[in-house]
């Protein structure tokens, strides 16, 4: 990791910092450059619903709106302001119900505490009863991806005794062996979040 | 020869767990009839607007309340002082009427609230 120390005049406000960041990103062709003051925390959560099929068409907008309402209820105007500044839903997988929420480092506990107050999601006009379970808190997307690979492998291990036929067992074993982070490096450039290519969640 | 008198000095940081605030409610259209329960409820509403359910559940006590002058003494834990004070500052209405909270004194010790050098009235015998 290379650390570059730059001294700039911050008397004009925040525009200087953003300009500098954009300039450096262009110069080095790296989009995942972050200044030390832009610290963030990524909350890896899982949406738990009683039946899987209602998760199908989940959108990140509905999670964002539900979370915003929950933070407003739990932490008032102060919470809403903090939410507006730093929180964004970075990634959502509708099949497994994995959500990656990004927030500022100073306020991630506030957002985390509001997660417990979510009882239902509004998805295309329908209310889906659910709860959000936080699996991991990471400093970067990459650490969350690494955790997700390990976690999915454990889940698959747990599914193995439940398999009824041998063919299913073979499929699950193959899925476990193919869990890896190998495809991540290409995707890191656009910082789209993981594509969960390491998760072959085969359910019967 | 007398021995020089000894003295000891104790310095406390954060001696008290609580902070005490002397506040008064000022209404635009003169005084209304407000009970102590309504007074506390008003402050809780202010906390709830600014800090949500979590803020409104923070424990604080109304120790004394004067119904004629609408003044009171609040007690709050040290960690909640900033939240309570900011909520009092931003509280603007009571039953659709403009109002304001004036914070007269804040101190970690209740005894300090008994005397206020701003309200001191000097009699004729100022100098001995």
C-alpha cells in the first residue's frame, strides 16, 4: 500500500479536497482511492424472511427507504441528517438476501442500532415481513467479500446433511469447493461490490 | 512559635455523575396553566423530535417546579447533558403557541443552583 501525504489549502472549503481526490483518481487510474478522512464502515446484513419467494424482486431502493424511516423513528432529526450524509446501499443480492450498507465510520453504530427496528420491507407495493440480521462489519468492501465467502461456505456445510439425494449432495460439495475470491480483482476497478460468483446456493 | 497551618487540596475531575439545570419556560402569550407532568412531557417531546425514540427514553428528572413562574430544576446524567440542552434550545412550540426555554444555570452540583450572582440584590449596606 502506498501512502502519499499531500498538504493543501483547506480555507476555501471542501471543494479543494474533492477536486484533489478526483485529480488523483484520474492520475493513477484507480477508482478505489480514498483519502484518510473518508473512512467508512460497511455493514454486511442478511434479510431474513419466512418464505424465500417473497424476496425475488427486492430493490435496493426499498431497503434504503425502510432504513431511512427506521433511523428517523429511532434517532429523530439528528439520525436523519446523519443518514442523508453518509449512508448508501452498496449491494443487494435478491436471491440470497445479502445487503451491503455503507456508512461513515463515526456513525455506523447509530445506523446499526436502527436495523433492529425494521419489521417489514415495502417491495413494489407489497409489505414483506422480515428482519435484518447484521453478519459482519468491515472497513472495506473487500473484507466483507472475504467474510461472505467464508460464511457461505459454512452455510453450505450446514446444508449438506439436509440433502436427500446423492445428486444434490454432489452439487453442494462442488459448490463448496468452488468458493473463491478469484474473480474479484477485475471487478474491484468499478467497485460494484461482489457478484456473489462464489455462492452457488442451491435450494430445493 | 506557631506551626504553619497545614492545608490539603483535593482536586476532583468529574466529581458528580449528574448535571443540574435551572430552566424557565417563556410563552409568547403570557403564562398558561401547566402542570409539572405537562412540563416534563413537553421536554420529552422536544427530545423525541430531535433525537428520536432513543433520545426520548434518556432518563432525566424534574426536581422542582414552580407553577407561577414556570421555572424548574432538571437533573440529567453527564452523558445526556448535551442532548437535553440542545433539545431545549430547539423546542419552539407548545400547543401551537410559540415558546422558548431559557437556561439560567447549569452546574454539576445542586448547591450551586441555590445562589445566582446575576440575581443578587444589593441592599443599602453594600460596604461595611
